[in-house]
């Protein structure tokens, strides 16, 4: 039995070849989030290492979105703590997390449909004209932003968008998703979090988003990817965090386990050997912790 039950002990035992070197970029310890008497998270710990893709899988309602909302400042956890580059962080809003370098694409897509693509890419961080008009009248450097937005999309291999001045409401669902992912990729300086980025996409666009995720990893940027699509997860993930009923049921890798095994753990049909001693000790859900070694 591990003296410190939690995802970390599972992860250490099950690296399956993936090297998790150095200190984690982002770490969550014992996050608890309840909504009235509904338990969203019952004590979840997670480590995200530089340049890795960490997938989070789990059934509907398992707590995946709640987890990343805590990591990205959209929700404040009731208990637990988060560390970015080893320093404790408390995000009061998504703006706080963005300022700290964590960019998130939420499951319910947050783009501004009436604005054009460039404006969406620069939403909340508009570039001012460098002249006096920008300084004194806050005039935007529209031309500059459009040029950069175009480069950024091209850089990311998003080739189906023809006109950067096109309003986002006129884009297809997949193209809209691509803009949101491009925005996260362009501005996430420490961590990029994607909640179901390929759910609404066709084969081609999904392929582009997966390629983009790999490219971000290539730049050394760690990515958290939530997806129900097992082939996608197994294609890009270095490690897979399995959420089940508000807890982490284990961390596996595409080399240590098959898709069938992952689904079996996810649905509770089987448990990881380690999972038996990690999150599940048979007590009631709320307040119990998969990694509260730091809390008193
Ligand atoms: N704002 C809220 N108010 C009440 N309950 C909530 C709220 N947000 C989430 N929950 C509940 O918390 C649990 C976890 O929800 P969450 O959205 O994190 O699941 P998920 O794993 O992302 O599921 P899906 O795969 O369907 O997106 C669910 O039981 C959900 O009903
Ligand atoms: Mg969700």
C-alpha cells in the first residue's frame, strides 16, 4: 500500500516508457469542488510536465470539465491547491490564469461570433497602434493584428480559412473551433488546455487539431486534452488521466494499456491494481483526497 494514495503514485508505477522529467509545469493537489450536494471533484491530483500531452478521459459527469475549470480559473476549488512552475497560484478568474500563461478552450466554445477572426484571436489582448492615436485614443492596430492572425493560422496549419476579416459567425463549426484552438495555441505561454476540441470537427479538421497539439508539444508547451475519442487520445497523448465519479481512477499511457483497458477503467468494469489503493478506499466521496499530502 502506498502511504500517499493518489494519482502521483499510480503515475509513477505506470510510466510505460514515457519520461516525465524535471518539475511539473502545472500541478494540482487534492482538488475538491462541490455544487450543493453534487460532487464535481472529490480530491483530484494531477501533474503536467513540460512538453507532454496529458489526456483526461472519463464518462459524462466524471468531473473532467470541472477539473480544467479549476485549473483555468473559471471555477474556484473548495479545497486543494495548484502550483504553476512550483509556485502556488490562486486564480480568481480565467483572466488571472491567462495572464499566468494558461490558455483554455472550453467545451462550450467561447468565441465572439460577431467579431472577425483576427479580433477573436486578439480578444482581451488587443494590440494598440504604436503611434499617438494608440497611446492616447487607444486606437487598435487592426492591420497589424490581421497580418499576425493570418500568419498564426498559417503557422498552425489551419488552411481552410480563406478570409481573415470574415466574421466568426459565418465560419463553419469546425473552423470556429479551429480559431479557438489557434487562439489558445498562439497565446498559451505555459499551458494549453483543450476541452473536447475535436468533438464538432470532421476528419480533416480533427486531424489538423491533433497535428497542432503535436506541434505545441514540439515547442515544449504542455497540453491538457479532454476527449471522448479514444483513437485521438491514443494518437497524441503521452499519459492518460482517467477520471471516474469525481476521482482519478489512475494514470496510464498508450503503451501501458490498450483502448479497451482504458475504457474498462473509465467505466469501472476493471480497476488498475494501483487504483485500488489510490483514490478508492471505500469511504464516501466528498472530502476524501487522492493527494492531500500538502493539506493539514
Ligand atoms: N455548475 C454546476 N452546478 C451543478 N452541478 C454541476 C455544475 N457543473 C458540473 N456539475 C456536476 O458535476 C459533475 C461533473 O461535471 P463535469 O462537467 O465536470 O463532467 P465532465 O466529465 O466534463 O462530463 P462530459 O463528458 O459530459 O463533458 C456532474 O455531475 C455535473 O452535473
Ligand atoms: Mg465536460
